[in-house]
């Protein structure tokens, strides 16, 4: 029986993880749950999974949760606030941590879990984008096992030989990593169409059901840019060898092209329960609750190159990734501020890329030598983005 610490349990990945755990309750149990402010769902999760500790980043919500758990005589320790998340991660033993908090908020809890030297299932790509070098160093120094949850990276992992994380991908006959992306809800629209799109339209992804932030990132294709940076770190592959191919049906989740002409692909339904089950059980295979593909009822599988002018975020992310240092953290922070402002209907969709580009010009990046430096540049980028948008 493996015990799980689930960071971000109330989110889309968090809930899918609990579904897989429920279907495999003879293999997994829950030790830790954390969330931001969805108390009602956290109460339900506590009643069902009976973790040892929980944490809520919002202190008021933590208080409400504690009162409710006491009224039900449940012996679950509750931690509160940002610090509470770290305390929860450090307070009990568990075998695996699922890092499924969205955005920079997941960085410190995830790094804290790595220090415990356990298996780390990484959905929170922003944490790796921000702190790549330090993150991978922490994995190596603590002898932790890192398994990707992002469907593309999980697919690539499955298409590579065993234990390919943090090994030099290009030395093992790999010619290219091919990240597939659906192109999001605005693929093949006119450029002008983007001027008036709403958050509801941006979050209405054609194939995947996801949290709001990653849905907007998919619509701008910043998600694919963050994923290129993620692949660069996970598989030690240079950006020149990481291609993006638009594949609107989201059936091929990514591919690896080898020197001998072989291209290996991983296929499946667009359902995150597959990579979650894969990483939980690896190197075994378990039931994920996802049906296999029915080839005779599949639509065509089609491919097209991404349009750089329609998706400027993709280019910005590649440039930031190539520049390295704290540049990806600056890109990520500016994106988080702009996406939040778009979701709050304070700015237009097209202003997301414009803002990020301005912030990248304005905020100087440096060496990502310490966590303090990364957090300092993240903050500078947030302040700058807020200023540009007139929100500070
Ligand atoms: P979501 O918005 O549905 O859930 C986010 C979770 O993080 C929630 O539990 C929320 O309570 C918690 N959270 C948010 N802000 C927080 C804060 N300040 N402090 C502490 N906790 C906080 O997001 P999601 O779609 O589940 O995505 C989670 C991560 O997984 C993201 O990094 C995303 O890029 C990645 N990911 C998601 C998918 C997907 O299909 N949803 C696919 C690949 C990768
Ligand atoms: Mg992905």
C-alpha cells in the first residue's frame, strides 16, 4: 500500500488523482491533502479519504474546515496558510507526492516534498519552469524519483527507454522530441477574432477538461511553450530538438523521433487519468478508468505547424527558455498576472502576449542560482506586469 500526499486536491488533476486512487484503493491511500479555498470539496474529500493532515492556503478556510472536522469528530490535523502547506508536507510520512497546485504557488511545497526523497509526480509545470536547474538538482541530490504527469511529457517518458528523466536524451539516439498540442479553442480562426474573445470561450477547450489557468494557456499556446521548457529540463534535450506539432484531435499525446527513422508515439483518450495512473503505478500498469481507443470510430488524425504570429506566446517561451537563468520565471510570472487579469475581464485576450513581451524587455533576468533570486525576479515581473496593465 503506497500513501499519497496530494497537493492541489480540489483541482482538476487533484480530483482525477482521487478518482484513480478510488479505483485502486487496494494499492493507494491518502495521507495529505492540500487546497486553496474550496472548503466544501475539501470536507467531502476528508470524509471519503480520511487523510492524516490537510492544509488550506487560505487561513479563513482552514479555520472553517477545522471546525467542521471537529464537529464530525474526525482526527485530522489542519494546517493554515502558505506556511501550513509546507508544514503539512513535512509533518507525516508518505510514499508519493502528487504536485498538482497551479502556478508559482506550488514551487515551495513541491521543492519541500522533493527534499523528503520520495517519488514526485509532477503536474505543476510552472514550478519546474521557474526553478529548472535547482529543481533537477534537488531531485538528484535527494535521490527522488521524478515522473511527469503532463500528458505530453508522460507520453515522451513512455516512448523513451527506462529511467530517461534527467539523462542526456540526445545521447541515446534521440533526434527530436515532438510535443503535440491541440491548438486550443481558437485554432484556425482569423487573427481579428482574438480581439473580442471572452474567458468563457478561452476556457472551453475542445478536448480536455482542465483548470481555468491552463485552459487559457492552451488557448494562447503558452502552455506548449511552458511544456517545451519543461521537456528541456526533464529530458536534458536542447530547444533545437524540441518541436511542436498541432494535432487537433489530441489522440497522440507526443512522440520521440530516433536517428534510425523510428518515431514512437503514445496514443490514448484525452483524459489525465491515464498519465496519472501510469505514474502512480510505474513501472507496473493499473486500471485508470479510461476506455481504450476504438480505432474504427476514431476521426482522422491530422497535423499542422503552429502559426507563430497567431500564437506569439509560443515564441516568447522558447526565447525565454533558450536565454535561461531567471528568464523563464519572469515569463511565467508575467503570464500568471496577465491570465488572471484576462479571467477577471480586466484585459483583452491579445494583451496577454503583449504584456509578457513588455515585461521580458523591462525586467532584467539573472542567474537562477538561488531560490531567493528566482522569487525576487518573479516578484519584479509581477509588479511590472501589474504596472503595465494599470492594476497596481
Ligand atoms: P486547477 O485550477 O483545477 O486546480 C489547482 C489546485 O491548486 C486546486 O486544488 C487549488 O486549490 C490549488 N491552488 C490554487 N492556488 C493555490 C494557492 N495559492 N496555494 C495553494 N494551493 C492553490 O488546476 P489544474 O488544471 O488541476 O492544474 C494543476 C497543475 O497541473 C497546473 O500546473 C497545470 O499546468 C498542470 N496540468 C494540468 C492538466 C489538466 O488537465 N488539468 C494537464 C497537465 C498539467
Ligand atoms: Mg500538457
